[in-house]
C-alpha cells in the first residue's frame, strides 16, 4: 500500500471518529493499567463488568494489596485466566508502592518491569493515559494491518515497527484506536463487513465480502 492511499484511509477514520477512545472503563492511569492487564485474552465488555464492581471498592495500589489475591479473585473470577491475573495485579500494586510511590510510571522500561505487563500493555498505558505516540498491536490490529495490506508483518512486533515507520506523526496518537475499532466492528475475523466499510475502495484485501 502506498503512502497516499494509507493517508486517505487515516483521514477518513479521523473524520469519522476525531477523538477515538478505548472501550475499557477507567478514570486514572492506575485503573487503566489494571484494566488492560485484565483484558489479555478477554473482552473489554467482560473486563468492564468486573472493574465496574472492583474500582468503587479498590482503585489504588494500596487498596488492592489490602484486598489480597483471594479478595481480588472474587471480583475478577468471570474473566479468563483470573487466577494468574490476580497474582500479577497484586504483585504489580506492591511494586508500584515499593518503587514508584504508588503511581503508574510514565516510563516504558518501568512499566514492562511490572508483573504481567508486556510491551502491548505498556504501549496502551503510555498512549491512552499519557498521550504518547505509541502503537499497541493486538490480534485485531495484526489482522487488519495484514488483511488490508496497511502495514503487513509476520508478527505483532513487525507490524508495530511498520506502523511506527509509515503512519504520519499527525495520526500516531490515535491510529491504535482506529485500527482496533475497525477490526472489532467492521473488519472482523470471519466475515469482514466490506460492504459497510468506509475505506473499502482503498483497502487492498483481495477477497472482499459484500456485507
């Protein structure tokens, strides 16, 4: 895909959704960090159902450490991999208290050093909480970038690096949200809704479906 076509796609997404936001519910960088950690291999809807009950009770590192692993499990048991996630979140909270005065660090290395936090989670926090031009690549974004030929790559890291290279600076802060929403609601995995896609004429997918 050439640069002009890619820019036209980005312009249409921006015109359609000028201020895209994550669908995870949060009101602080800490709540976002917890929500994104819980969202691995789970839907945003399932995470929101859990955190809507958790955060009014415990939305600081100190409060979640006080809950403990078993206490946290009672709130997140409907989410996949909740046992491992509960341990990671409590350990993350303790590390935030011990090393960062209970605050979420605006630093990639410090974020990735937290239990259960990888590059994708760090990218989401840096982008959504702090406004960095980072681009988190999940399964939706990986699929969309390869299917559309927008930024193809063999793995999520290759796609991320390609996006960072080819997306103009004016779109970098928001492109992660546009891509994930496009993959979640239009360019879905089994039957992409090409007929209702606002960038269908620019997309380079060779097997378009008129839905």
